[in-house]
C-alpha cells in the first residue's frame, strides 16, 4: 500500500478541496493517506485519513515561516511515497522534499502572481515587483516537481510552460452533497452568499443592493468577515436591515440554507485573479438547483449563460445586482427552470466524480515510476 501525505499550513483540516475531495478519494482508492495541518486542534483520524496537527500559528508571518517549517518537519518524519502540498508558502518545503529524493506534487489553487496584483495593502509599484519576483521563483520551483495539479484550466495553462506533467483537477461539487431539501420554487424566498466574506468578493455592493430590492427577499450571508473594517462598513449600510448574518456553517447547514433560496450570489470584483477563476460556490449553487447571480466575466458567462442556470451582472453596480434579484424573485417558473438546468450541468459535466478519476490516474502514473528523483 502506497503512503501519501498531503500538506497545508494555511487551510483548515476539513477543507473542501483538500480533505473532503482529494484525501477522501485517495483513501477510498486504497492509499494510506495522512494530512498535515497547522490549526492547533490536535491529531485525529477521520474517514480513514490520519490528520497530524503541528500547532496553530500566531499570525500571518509565523504561519508562512514557523508553520511551514513545522509542516516540513512532520512531513520528513512520515516516510511517504508521495507528498502533495497545497500552499505557495510551502514551495521551499516541496523543494526540500525533492532534494531528499521524494515524489512531490504542487496543488496550485490560485494564480498567486495575479492574486498579488490585487492586494490592496500593497502600492501599485510594490504589487508589480512582488508579483514578478514570486512568478520567477514559482517558475523555477515548479519545474522541479513531479507534477502540478491545477485548480482550473487557466492555471493549468500557465504551469504547462513550466512542467511537462500538469493536470487540472477542478473543484467541482461532490455528487448529491448539497442537493436542496424538496421545496417548490414559490417557497424559495431568499438569496444567499456562501464563502469567505471580503471587500473584493463584493460584499459591500451586495449589502447595498439589498437596500434597493423591491421584493421581500432577504440575504443569507454565510461565512465570516476577513476584514473588520469591511464588516463595520457593511453593517452601517441601510441594506444590512435585510441581511441575516449566519456565520460559518456546516455542509448540512449550507444545504438547508440553499433549500430556501431562489438565487446564490457570486459577485467578485474584476481583479486579475478573479476573472479566470472557477469559484466553487458557483457550481455548488448549481448542484443544489439554485440559480446563480454571477459577475459578468467571460468565463463565468460561458458557464452561467450557456447552461441557462442564472444571470450575470456588473459586480460593482448595486442597482444591477438588485434588478437581478427582483427579476428572479418575481418569476418562480424561471427559478425552477434555471435551477434544473444548473443541476443537470453539474450532473453531466461539473462534478467531482470526473475530477476524482483524473486525480487517481495521475497518482497511478506517478507511483508506477521507478525513479522518483
């Protein structure tokens, strides 16, 4: 039996992509799977995955340096056949494991150089310099690994110039996981946003839109604010009176919220790292049969409009968002039609079963090699 170790210093132990999908799929395929995390919640075994905790970090810098070192130390302690890491701050750890003669896979969740260009706390010149410096380092490191797993086709295309083995493993929904409770379209009275809540993900415009909708819909805001000042600004807006702040929910709780919603919102701002992204929440709304109100990006239009499962709006325009909410609120038949179209698209194309097969094929190929240097 091959022993596999997944490594993260930044994500939660039950991260949807890392644990619920990749680690559980590998364990189900017969691999001995361990997951190294840095959350301070202790060791445990869940769904045949051994979780090793190296302790929580005290802040961002400690996470990037101290947390990464502790994760590497634990990885070296576990003698595995393949190491699969998930954070850009672990690139040096991945290189160290390669120097030890190990098979190493880098899972690129984001296009980090583009992500850096959207960091508001860096000035324009600093953003360009930091982005270019990281891109150069990332390119040199990526060439050394046995494979790159990319979260989207766009990220796969970027890394294909750096490494001959690149596979896109899209973060599509688990079959049936979020299928909404059986209700009629008329019983769906609200809209929802599920995920991390930040300014660049459009929360301020969304709250403002709620103050402009004419229908009685309320916004179920599911997740936690990452920026205290943005939370304060949202709560000062008149639209906050139409917001139900739900906090961090379990997957079952998310499913229940979705059952009462006629639209799921994903109105990210048009930043470089967003326009080519494939937000997990968009496909999860679709899987639950909930129409999508999404940012009007070319890639997102291709998913939403070509599958007739929602509508696209200007994410910076609260009036545009409000009009989209009211249109769906007043047309239960359209909600039912779009919901079924989205569910069908996930069942046929955008599901984890297809992505799981790609992951298992990659592992079989890598572990069949005699030379892992």
